[in-house]
C-alpha cells in the first residue's frame, strides 16, 4: 500500500489565499489592517530564519509586521518593557516572541507578560491552561498543533473515537496537540523518553503524531496499516551530496513508512508550512476581535 501524501505546502498556500482575501475585505470594508509584532532576542540563526519567514508571509497576505530585534544581552526588564509597549499599541494585534530566548531570560515571565488578547502563539499560561481544561476556550491555540489538526480536517481524516498517539511532550507541540485531539474526542496516549514498548504503543495508533526531534526514529513496523502519520520533526542530517552539506528529515522514516501508512506528511512540505499559516490566521482573528467583528 502507498499512503496518500498530505501536502502541507499546498494546503498552507490555500489557507494563505483565504486569509489574503479576508484581510483585503477587512481593509476595504472596515479600514482595519491586521498587525503582527515579532520580537527576536539574540542572534540564533534558526530563529532569525523563522522570524524572517513569518514577516515575509505576513506581507504576502497584507498583514502589517513590526519587527523588533534586541541584543543577546537584553535584560528581563527590557524584554518585558517592549512587550508592555506592544500590548498598548492598537496597531499591533498579535505579539510573537520567538523561542528559545537566551538562557539568562525567564521565558515563563516573558510569555505571561503578553496580553492574552494578543497571544497569537497561544503560549500564555492562561491560554495553555484554558486549552488543558474541559469546556474552556483559549483565545488562541498554538500554531504547530493547530496546523496538525487543520491537515487532518482538510484531508477528511476522522478524529472522534480514534486512537491517537503523540510522541513527545513539549510545551510547543506534544502537549497542546494532545489536548486538541482530546477535545476532538480522540483517545490519546502521550509517549516520551521513559515510555516502555514504544513501538508497540505506536502500533495502536490510528493517528500518530511524531514530535520528538529524532531523525527517522519512527520505523515502518511501528505504524498500523492505514494509519494517518503526522511528522512534526525538523532534523538536520549530514548529506555530502546536498548543496549545503546537510538535508532536513523528519522524525519518521518516510520512505518505508509511506508503504504502510494510509496518510502521511512529508518533511519538508508537511506540517512546517502550516505553522505560519496558522499564525497568520490567529493574527487575522485577533484583528477582527479588536474591531468588534467577532
Ligand atoms: N520556536 C519554535 N517554534 C516556535 C513557535 O511556534 N513560536 C515561537 N514564538 N517560537 C518558536
């Protein structure tokens, strides 16, 4: 069997087009231009790349982006001061503090300083707390987990009543994606480094979400035939034949897994492009709320 490929790149492009049209309508009918502030502290090359990509995609859909860069040496007070300024700025509907922050900064305090109405990353403790509880509505849901669910939905993959296994328990992906699947009435298992019989647990999954950051860890014989496999991993592996000397692979051994799975996301071109699409969507939602349109 060969799996149906879940094309995150095409899906993200389609969502981006939907957002572009809606941003234009908001502008012409209500004079509102959605705005996203990005905060980058230090010079982590991966973070610089992600922030650049986010701002570029904003401009493609007509969202105004405000880029703030602070030196590696920035103090807790400086970062929180900037966040307070952005909280008060009515042109800013979303605030994104790129993670990880330099070690000397208290990430939890920075994230808690962001107004929950502008927390388009969904990392504020109140938003995460609401996500973790039954019958509560977070203002925003974290972007990568939301992207995983959006892919399942747009490919018509049923979630309700299914066995979903999540590999990884990070605050950014594993934990929130498990909560989202639970809210959609899946039966969830969260696996981590201490899980026994990992392969056996994975083989139970109708929906398998891999978010551990280990190249090609998930083997074909860990996958139940016909399962939907969502690979969140972005891992660099050496490849002397590649132009840059490395290539990007996921957490799943894609070539072998696609012969067993029913649906599978590639890396790159799967979940990755969806993260920014969800960020744009959250920023648009925030602007509409601020204008009293939702
Ligand atoms: N670092 C890795 N992923 C993310 C993300 O989704 N948002 C932010 N702000 N930082 C990240």
